[in-house]
């Protein structure tokens, strides 16, 4: 057997049958002995352990007095996605199988059966919703969803463990034909588990659905979301309504009235709308908070977790009346909760990858690593990013419009400022004229005072400087006379005489002479051509062909 990884053993007194598959995936050794009708113990070691770091599933053979009890299986706790569970049966279990199942805290890609207080079973929060998203998982901190009380929560860890064992059986030890075909089916199941879709058969009576959440899925990554800055005391709660944003905005008051009725129509409670945001998949985020106005004391906001818990109890009414898909409290992490989230790798994410994601965080104070498992989660994140980019572009367009409007207003203000300056100068001159006339009327009949005499002397001095021939007025008169003379000369001179350099005249004459000679040559050529044509006509008329 080539590349056989299994070992065949035959108990005392039993007839062992060993099947050697051509793919070398292991050997199948049934054992009977003193089993009194027990099922044979089958040991299969998969040659394709899917990243199991060389470990292989081991099967402990049943004791000689197992009386029909099935053999127990122990799987390695550090296999890539292998079920870290051990199930043991006692030697004298008369047909019963009281198995005890124990799971490790985290296997290499293994499924974590516990419900995270942050993600509630969903590892990917929706982008752009304050680490809330549209997930229907349970959460006490608003990371994946609202906190709910589910009567089936006690059974969920057992169901998750059973599903993980079925997945591990499908990809490692499918028991359908009992020959090498099981190894081929195991390979096919491993391939389906790697891409996170399909159905795996592990025995003739059982099958398991492969989803991206299975620990063997290879399409996993870690992104970063912004930490919400709101607190529980702010009381903000997001309702994800399955309607377009325009319709929600148009019916905003009706939605508020419906919520007021759901809250019991209490006069001391008011439903306030914080904001409305468009989301992909025809969803709209409707953010509200409840304001309580007691008879005595100041008004206060109801905390987010209390509002969320109450609305989760009224989820049927919200779905029927308002088409609410999900309810998420918009509140941030406490330091302890954030530390617990960062210290616990998310379901399906290896601790090494989680630690590297924390080290690669570009802004640990504002961003938090978030796992993305499967193409659906990646596509959902991409749609949220496109939606957010669209919102940013719309905001930039509004800012550009505001800037253009402000620039136009600035131009108008500058024009008005110039106009107001001109009016101010005109009013100043008018005011000065009025003041002069008023002073003349007031001081009429009085003698000239010393200040007025001094002012008159200064004005006369200025006038003399202006009227001096070599000063400003003389120069101005000279300029005016020059301008008038130039205008007069330009108006009276009708003809213009030009003077040309003699050498330039000779050059022009030479060029004109060359042109004249060229024209003569052309005339001669035309005459010669005309004579040739006449000669050709005469020859044609004298030819015998023309006489016929």
C-alpha cells in the first residue's frame, strides 16, 4: 500500500479484513472477537489532513466486552478545523453510548461553540452601521445585534458541537462504501468545505451543509471597522427598515406615531428621530432615541440597551407594521468589553491571524479588526463601502455647490463694497458742501478769526504752488497743448510721403526685372505651343483618313 497512514490491528480471536485503497488514505480493520454482536471498529487515517500539521485522527478500539456499544473516536484538538472533541464509551455499556464530549477552547480553524457577547454567532458586522450591521445575531454590546432571550440557547452549543463533528466526519472519515471510494468522497468534501458551499455526506443516513462559517473554509480575511463613539446613555437605537429611504422620509411621522403606540402611548415618553441613512439591499437605517419627561425632575434619554430589549419583545409588531428587519443599539465598547473582544479570536479565525490583524491595525484607537468569512460577507462589505463612498461623493458635491455659491456671494459683496465706497465718497462731498454752507451762514457778519486767517493763508499758498508755471498747473497746461497740437496735425495731414533706402530700391528693381523676364519666357512658350497645335491640325486635315 503506497503512502498508507493507517495501521491495521486484529484483536484476539477475530478474523481481520484489511482493505488497501489505491489512494493510500488508510486501512479499514473491522474487529469482532468477544464483542457479542458489537459493530466493528473502523480506523481511517486521511492522507489529506487539510492543514492538520501532520496529525491524524486516531480511533481507539472497543474493549472485548463492549456488548454492542460503538467504538469511541478521539480527534486531535489542533487540526485545521478538525473537531476538537473526544467521545469515550465504557467497556460495559450494554448497548448504550453515554458519551462525554469535550471541546478545546480554540482549534486551528475549529468552530467555537460558545456564543460571543460581541458577535452572537456572526463574525462580520455590517460596514458603516457603527459595528451594528444587519446581522440577526445576539449581542449585549451592540456589535452584532440586540440582546435577546432565546429558550433554545441552552441547546445551541450542543447542536454546534454535533454539527462540527459531522463536518469533521465528512471531510476525514466518511463511512459510506467501506472502500477507497470513501477516500474520494472525503477529498470532494474537503474541496467543498474549503470553498464554503455544497453538501457533504459522511454516512448513508447523514449529510451536512457546508457554509462559509465552517472551520475548513479558506476564504477568510480580516478588515477594520470604525469604533462607535456613542454611549449607552445616549439612547440611540437603529431600526433597519426594508423600505427605500425616500419612502421612509415621506412616512417619518407615521413611523414615529406607530412607535409611540408600541411604547404604550405614555405621555411622558417621546420618540425622537436622530437620523435616516440609506443602506444597500433596499434597507434604511432609522435611528431613534426615547426621551422621558417625568412629572418631577429633568428629562432624560432611555439607555440604548433598555430600548433595544423592549423593542426586541415587540419584534413581531415591528415587522408587521414597519417592516423592521433588525434592531441594533448604537453604542460603543467599554474598555473591558473591547479588551475581551480583542483577546478572543473570532469563530473560524486562527489566533495567529487575529494577532497579526491587531498588529496591522492602522489606528487602534479608532478602528477594530473585524473578520470577513466567505464571499457573501465580502460582497456585503463592498456594498457598504460603495454606499459610503456614494455618500461621501454626495457630500463633496454639496460642499462644491456651497463653495461656488460662496464665491458668487463674495463677488457680489465686493461689487457692493465698491458701490458703497463710491456712495460714501459722494456723501462725504455733499456733507462737506453742506457744512461749508452752514458755516458760511453761521459766521456771516462776524469778523475773520485767527484760525480762519491762518487757513486762508495756507490755501493761498497751495493755490500759488498750483498756478506756478514750473509746477503742476504749468506742466499740465504744457501736456494739454501738446495733445491738442498732435490731434490737429493728425487731422490736417492727408497724404503721407515715404522715404526708401537706395540699396533697397535697387533690390526691388532687380526683383521686378526678374519677374518681367519670367513673364516673357512664359509668353514665348505659349506662342510656341500654339504654333505646334496649328501644325497638328493641318496635318490631320491633309491625312487620307480624314478624307474618307
